[in-house]
């Protein structure tokens, strides 16, 4: 199950980087940390997942970072779309100026 979660994190981080680059942002990296809860009974699916993105770069526009994080969850990441069938997914981000 941890590998499933890691795959979703990698998928979303990749999308955020691609979206921001397409928007002309000087992004140098994106890390995502995740916290999750699982159901008590089998098959013990994820019931809650929180993504925290740390986006690094120069002069990144917060509204574009927010848009990228939203789009990866709503449109692009297949892994997150599957997990959203059973889990309440929340997300936030921080920008680190380099």
C-alpha cells in the first residue's frame, strides 16, 4: 500500500513540475509528503490522504502553483483519481524561494 501511495505522490509531483514549466515558471524542484489513513476492516483501503507539496524555484507565482496542484488532482493524475474513489483527499503547498 505504501508503494501505491508513493506512486500517486510521484505522479502528482511530476504533473506540478510540467504544468509550471508550461506556464513559464522557473521551477527547480517539487517534493510531496503524504499522510494517509486506512480503513480498519479489510480490504483496508485508504480513507484519507493529505498531500503537502514543497515547490522550489525563483519568483514562482502562488496562483500558478495552486492551479498546478489543483489540476494534477482534478484532471491529470490517474493514480490520485483511483484513490479518490475511497479516500477524502486534501492538499496544500508551500513555495521555497531559491
